[in-house]
C-alpha cells in the first residue's frame, strides 16, 4: 500500500509550506516604509512623499519638501 508514503509526503509538503510562509512573513517585517534606513514623510504643501532626511521639519506642523524652503508667513 502506498497510502502511508502519501501521508508522509503530504506532511513534508505541509511542513515546508508553513516554514516558507513563516520565513516570508518574518522577512517582510522591517522592510516596510523604510528608505535607506530613514522614515518616509509627506510634504504638507504639495502632498509628495519623500525621505525624512530630504524633508524640512516644521515642528508640529509636519514636513515640507525642499521646493517650499521659505519661512511661512
Ligand atoms: Zn512640497
């Protein structure tokens, strides 16, 4: 009878599949919304997304991109 062999193969496939799924989920974590190790922020003026290192902080008002590099009135 090849039934026991079929069960073993099915078990191996299931173990490999669950391991692969866990490995894929672990790899996905930590690589979301990270650009060269920095944070992605949104420009409050034109709404474009850019790395925090390239943006200008406006304190509590958020960030703007370099094209609005003038003091607000
Ligand atoms: Zn902008």
